[in-house]
C-alpha cells in the first residue's frame, strides 16, 4: 500500500480541486439548470411567508381579494415543491456524470501510464479509489452548488425579517455568532477525521484483495486465521475514525438543533410583545415566525457541508491516479515492409533509485530470434518491457527499423509490437474473443491457426462450446492459460514479438512445439524471448546474456556455453540443449 505523504497533502488537495472543477465543467449545463431550479425554489420559499401573511390579513378582514391571494398561496407552494423535485433530479444526474467522468479519467491515466507507476497502488486500493471514493468525490460539484444556494433562504429570510420587524430580527441575530463558530469547528474537525477514515479504508481494501488473490496459498499453508487477523488488523482504527466522524457530525447537529428552536422561541416571544403593542399584525407575526424559520435553516447547511468535506477528501484519494505520468507517444509510422531491426542505444533504466539497466547497447537484426538470459534480478523483464515500450527508459533510445519507439503512434506501436507474458490476463466473452483481443476481429480461421501454433487448439476443442465457450466456464490450468496468451500474441504478431517468460508453465515437449511453431507458423518477424530453458537459448539466433543490468556478452549459445558462468545461469548439471533444426516453411503462417 502507498504510504501517505504529509508533505504532499497541499499538492494533492490542489490536484483534487482541479479535477473537481473540471468535473463541474463537464456537467456545466445540468449544473446550471440545477442551480437555476434551486435558486427559483429558494425564491418561492422566500415569497411563501409574505404571501401567506398577506393572505391571512385579508381573510381576517374578510377582504374580497383574499380568495385570489389564497390561489397565489397554492401556486407558490406548488412551485416550491416542483422546483425542489427538479433540483433533486438534476442533482442526481450531475452526481452520476461527475462520478463517471472521474472514473474514466482515473482509469484512462492508469491504463496509459507505465506498469511500474501503476504498481505503486495495490489492486484493492485502485478498486476503492475508482468505485467508492470516486462516487463520493463525484457528489462535490452538485453539493457545492446546493450548499451555496441553501444559504439563500436563511439570508433572505433574515433580510425579510428585518423588513417585517427589526426587533424580531435583532433577537434572532443574537445567536448567529455561536452558530458560525459551530459550523467552522465542524468543517475543521470532520475534514481531518474523514481523511483518516478513507486512508484506513484503502488499506483494508488492499489487504483484502491480496488475500483473495492468494486464497489457495493461504489454504495450503493453513494460515487462514492469521491472514484474517492481518486483513482486519486496522478495523478497530476504522471503527474509531468512523465513530469520531459521526460524533463530530452528531454533536454539531445537536447543538445547532438546540440553538435554532431557542432562537425561534425568542423571535416568537418578541413578536408576541410587538403584536400586543400593535406594532405588528397577525399576518406580520406569521410572516416573522416563518422567516425566522427560514433563517434558522442555516443549520441545515451542516449536512451539505459534510458532503463537500467527505467529497474533497475522497477526491484527494482519487486524484492520485490523475497525477500518474502518461507514457509519451508520437505520431510517426514505421517504414513499409521493414525487417523489424531492434536497436537499444545507451539504454538506462532507474526505478526507486535502483539502476535496473546500465547503458545497454544492443542490435538485433530483423527476423532474428534473440534469447535474453540471466540470473534472477539481472534485468531481463525490464529489458523486454523497454524493448516493447511497455515502459520508458530514463536515458538512451530504443529504435525499431530506425524509428524511435517514443515517436511512434500508439496505434502503430501496438499493431507492430506484440507481447506474451508469464501470467497473461485474458479479456473477452469467449475463448475466441480472448485470442482475438486487441484490435479488429480477425478471421475465425486465423484465431484457430494461432491456437494451433500455441498448442491450444486441442484443449480448446474439448471445452463445452469449443472456441465459443465463455471464459468464466473454461477452467484453465497455468499451462493452458499461457498457451491462450501465446495464441493471442501469435494472432496479432507484428514485426516484433516480445515473449517475457511466456512458456514457463509449459512442459518441455509442449514448449519445444511452441518454439517450432513460432519459427515456422507465425508471421515472420523479430523475436525477443526472455528464456530460462536451455532449449530456448539453444534454438535462438542470438543470445543476450544479462548480468546485474549489464550486457555481459552476446553471441551464439554454443559459443557462450564454453563459459562456466554462462552455464551456471541455467543451473547445475544443465545440458547444452539441442539446436533447433531448420525446416523449410510449408505451412500457412498465422497473420
């Protein structure tokens, strides 16, 4: 989990506020309509006491105009009810649009950043930030508007109270300084408590997702109770912060709830005295009491203020995703019919202060297969990620057919550079859709040809609905999952194909069949293979031997095998491995 950075709170708050302002502009039309309806409803609420008081005076005097003013009372009350309903409907729409916009922005940044930046947040945290936190933050634009408009009836009621009778107004004003102090303390105390609550909530979500992902390991180790205790360790802290938040809110509501009726009784008492003195009529007293009630509604702003406080705190959590740096892309295209020559020039990669690749210079001829070997931690996966532009290098350049990868358009890059991974993630409704994932739907025969090349066709056909089997109904072993990942890569093979330990879960025989198919049945191009098996290195045209982030040597496997340090990479007792025999291509290549 990402630890909070106290020194970055101000920066996070500014980023959150920028995101909320942009979300408000995204729903500017609906927000303006909600504001207009809310203001109109406030106007109707302010007009109501005056209309009711005047109507009462007319009816008491048995004035013929009383009937007409009674109708006006009905119109004003109906208008207030309808406008309040329209405000609620529009506000709900603004909340939904703002939430959706924040989620799209956060998810888009997450998907466009380099994997090592995304990995700063655990899956549980990301889920919480994009769901519950984004929902709470999405309510802020409308809450700010409604909270602002909610001040109009109290302020208007106070002004109207002054116009009806200045003495009743002064009696009401006597309690407002205390109310202002209560609201100020609430905003300060609840903001800090809500922020801590959300921080603990994210930590719990992160631990829960970790435990769910490792459920089989936990069961096998018999540590379920220990993991349960670890996941729930901060639950008391969460409960304490939640109770603290509600105590602050409840205390503020209780105090304002006690203060407001007291002020109303004072206004009623003063108004009664003024009525007895003849300075105020019955209708005027009714209007004064109603306006005092509207003025007392300033205490109701507490709830809206609480929504704004919660939303801004949640927005700071969500805004962390908005600040993720995007992986830069250009607009260039690759030359037509290029061979796929891959070059790394002075490539240096630094992560968290650690140099993972040291000034790597490498050239892989177009159409060649290069095996990247080395001990664990030597930088193989980093090299593969840089070569395929899944991440950027801090220094140096990576070129494909003479064009720097950072100058290629995203569409061109992903069409011509394919990847297969050790633990592939499959997307799509069916197995066929998972293989075809990543672009326009290919021909069904191309999907089956890719599956055959990856050694997946036989087990796919045994599934209940074959290639149309839903992924959720296809129980897959680790090896079958890898083969489907390979099939997806083969189906979209461009001039460069990067295989990052993509055959580690396959048995030796299947791995060799896949290597043979890769050489003969998949679209010709350059292959960069992170290899752990001797056979993979032996079958490659070129071996890149990494040691502590540096290229220690390059050359043919048979030449490097003479070095005992190279042999040690594959473990004690490793055999030199068979060199793949060349076979004339006679089968249709996967396109």
